């Protein structure tokens, strides 16, 4: 979902947002530094398998997925990191690893770290390694309807 497609979706849903262009960066910390955003304010999207089904976990760029907590919240015994080869074809319109946290558009459940819900805004990759979108967290929550992962 390159930024144009994401913008169209946000516009259709009457969401105010800002697109931030930055130099090419791949890790959440590199993106945060390049875009001049604190790492804890940048949301990263991690693709996981929960009970064999693909899902997204959205958390601050400075944190890692707590799989024990994810299994508890999902009510399953099995949750693991998905490999890039397992999810690359799910996001044909995105650069690998730069998918936005809109799992609802891809038929995926989305789990979000509670700490992100406490921020007024959320910033995330917009489908490329050079663009971020920043919008109100309440709008993200309204559109995606994520499940909350307690801190």
C-alpha cells in the first residue's frame, strides 16, 4: 500500500494525517532518527503467526514482541514471528518490511501495544522505506479496531 493508496483510504474515511518523507531507512530506530521522531513514538508493524494465522503486532519502535503476553491475549498456545518469505506475498503493494499497521485491509487481526494507545498520535511506515504517515491514534483505532496488548 504505497502512500498514495493509503492516503486515498484515509481521505475516504475523513482522517487528518501528515506524510513525512525521510531518507531510506529499514529498522525502526533508523526510521525514527531519519524522520526526527523519538523511537517510542514510531509504531513498527511486526507480522506474526498466531495459531497458524497471520496477524500484525503494532508496538513502539524501541520494543520487541512479548510472545508470552501475545499468546495470553490471543488465547492460544502458539504464536511466533513470521518469516519474510511467509508474508511477502500478502503485501504486494508494499516494500518488504514497510507495511502500514492496517491489517484490517489485508484480512489480518491487529494487536497494538497499550502504550501506543496512550499517545495522542501514531506514526508508521506508509508502504515504503522513505515515507511515514502520522495521524491521531483515535483515528487509527477507529479504522483498524485493534486488540489491545497490555504493557
